[in-house]
C-alpha cells in the first residue's frame, strides 16, 4: 500500500499538501532550536509531562532518535529566538555533531550571534538569510554599581569578604569596579573568547588567526560572514525546504527510541545511574521557586538535595551518581550539608559521584562538588570563587530621613547583629570576620582534600577568584572538559556499567515538584525570603548579576 494515498497527518505539510508521488515518508525534518535550554527535565513524571520549556535532555533524545531514523535523509535546524549561553551552546554543538555523523544537517540562523554560531557549528552546513542580524563583536559584561546611589538615598552597606577577588556584594557597597574584580573578569573574558575562537576555527576549518579576524574586523552582514568563512551559504528558509520536508511534530510517531549518549541503547541492565541536580541559589530548607529579588528564581534547598542524594544512595540499582551543578552558590551551611552527603556516597557507600558543571558552578556551587570522584566542566563554565562573604544593608540614615525609629531590646551586643538599623559595632565586626575566616578555612580544606591539592595551593587559587572552565582545568580545579553526556559516560566507567546504562533523575521520596501551571499559585501561598539579609550570616556566593554577552 502506498502510504502517500492515505490521509495521515505526517504526510502533509503546513500548507496541507501531501508528500510527492512515490514518497511514503518525509526525507527531511525541521527542528526548532529556541530558548535557553536548561539541562534536565523535571524529575516528577507529571511535571515533566506538563513542562513547556525545552531542555537539553529532551533535545538530546530528539536528535538521537532522528539519527537512527533510517527513512530520514537530513535535518534542518532552525535557530529562532535562541538565548542560551556559551556553555549550553557547546553542549548543543556536540549533540548536533553526533547527529551529523548519521544525517545531513543544515543550521539556519536568522541572527548570527556568538552563542548561536557555536551551537550551529556542529551542523554540516550553516546558512543565514541576506538580512540576518550579525552580532559577532566579542564578549563583554557590565556590572551596575549601586553604592553611590544607595548612599544618596540613605542606605549604606556592610561588606565583609574573603578575599580580595570576592566581589559578590561590591556592587552594593562600592561605586565602581575595583582592580581585582577587573583583573579576574578580564581574564575570564579572554579565556572564553579564546575558547570560542578555537572551537569555531576547528568547526569552520580555518586557522586561529583567520578566526580572530572575525572579531578584530567586525562583520556586518550575512554576505560578509560567508566571504569570511563564518557561514556556508546565504539563502532564505524557503530555498532550503523541499516538498518532502516536515516539522518534527508531524513525524514524532515514526521515531524509535535511541540511546541518550548515542553509543548504545539504554535498556534493562544490572544497574543504573542517578542524576541529582543542584540548580539555582543554594539555601537551607527545601528547593523552591522564589520571585523575590537577590535570590529570586529557582533555589536548591539542602533538605531537598540531600534527600535526593540519600535516595540515590539507598537505591540498590543505582551504581553511580552524576551531580549536575548550575549554581553561583549561596548558604555556607547548606553547601556544606550537600558536600557531606556527596562524600558519604563515595566514601561510605562506594557509589562514585561524577560532578558536571553547567554555565556556572562557583562559590557554594563549587563547594558542593569538591569531594566528587571526577569533575567536568565546559570551557565556558564560570567556576572557582572559593571565598566567603557576609554583610547587610544599613538603613540608619534612611530611617532618619523617613522618620523611622527602630528600637531593639537585647541582653548582649551581638543579639541584634543582623539588624539593618545600625552598622556593625567593633565587637560585632570582629565576630563576623572570625566567622567568615572559619568558613573559608573549612572551604579550602574541603577543596584541598577533594582535589588532592595542598591547602596553601587552594588558597592561591581561591581568594574569591573566578575562573573559566578552561583555566580551572589547567589549575587542577576540574578533571576534564565536557558536558552531562560526558559525565554519564564517566559514571559508567567508574561504576563498571556498560555504556548506555539507564539513567534516572533522583528526587526525594513523596511529592515531587509541582507542574509549571501550579507553581505560581504555590509561590503566592508560601511567599518567603529564602536567603538574604537579615538571617543568613555567611554566604559562599558568586555575584548573581554576572552576565556575559
């Protein structure tokens, strides 16, 4: 029977036209690449089903299935409103590259940005329309300093930090960037830019010098990008799509399951690998979403993460754990509690832990993974920031201007240490400085033990300084460059499981995370400040406003 004679949805395009005569299945599939691509699907099955945000996990599965579709000739990857960063873009590049080993691939970009070009570089051909927006101008970042603004409005800011590179609170206390922060940010951008040039030069098969010319002499049009070797062709989308092309949504039922790593099918084996995510600000208590400033967004609660790690440890089928960290840090206490559970998994339960860094795994985000057997990062990951910070806003002048008069009662001078009504007294400051020194000492000891370095060497690399993943590799803070797929492969090797072993996302027993449509109502019903001032005395925290673009 000729399938094209049947009234089947996948045989018709968006214009309702059937496939050409004699063609029973589409020969090309179009897949949209858009959004910022968080790494993992929700661990709760209902939440995963209802999740509307595309993830790297889902994209990997989709591309693997397309790679093993024997009826498919090629895939058009259509980059639309793409907003992922460089670390995620490199992961997408690797996934597209694996697909390109099996199928012809074409990436179509309406906007030529550095992250989008990196992600698309895994395709066999890169195409852009004549009118494409071009934004290949080098990397930069901007930090707005609020110190002077706050002072004008009667707000001072206490900023105690260890050490000179720890800049998490300087945008509140200072009115300009200090030399140490400028030094570390300059080095970070240099490393990331060199990484991008190396990746793109290899993908486009040009010399590093030729690739550097793309940035030294900015490109202003798609045609100029083609002439410079940055893309392959200038064309519109309709010139790339033939009558036997269909969107992936129309052929989903034709795709058979394939492996996540692309090396083997994941079937029933004698063991499996648990993935435990640590995403967002690290806080005490439960993980949740918080709409409030400073620590807004998703938080990784120590109670939730520890419970997930315990469940992975108790699961008899789980032979190894992949700890996926995408966090700028947070509470020192919460970070230490998670670190301890990671240590227990490896040392007492004999289940190796492989840590994989996302776009950022710094400060407390580095602390939690310090005892992992193997640590993996992207060259574009922001990591390190081994340091400690504490502080509080001081509203003394603001209160005076507004006629406010906070009155406290305490039996000891330290009783109201976190009160914003007045600055630290000498005794309070001495206590806080002693406290953060002790946290820093513990932090560097944890890293030294886990990384096999002397504590003196960790202090040299620490002092609050951030590093790119590439620099972290050279300094021994990580073991290799890669992504979540790399981490799963290493977990298989360390646990003796075959490549392609099953994976599962470990969440605490009982009620999992709410589906997306219910989260807003839950947040409104349980609004609380998870971390910040007053209440959280010591933070291992990276400046959450750091955005590279």
